[in-house]
C-alpha cells in the first residue's frame, strides 16, 4: 500500500470542488472529462483518447469525503 500524501489528497479534493454535482471520468487520479451524465462523460473521455477510466459523481454542497 502506498503512503498517504495529505498534500496530494487536499490538492485532489480542491480540484474536484470545481465539478460539484457533476460526473467526472478519472484516469490516474486526474479528471479527463466531466458532464451531467455518465453517457456524456464517457463520450468525451473516449473522444479524448481514453478507453479505460473511472466514473465519479462529485457530491454537491458542503460534503466531506476522503480520497
């Protein structure tokens, strides 16, 4: 198991705040596409050349979560 990097986790959480209430596609913990639906995000990610990615629905409002 990798060591937890608090600074990196805070950086990622801050980046995800920009996508509140949206679906994002992640590759190597980086957002590669975002949108309102899984279908829209999948299309954008594939158009950008990504074939494998993870979907994540970013919570809206003041929700705390750990990465």
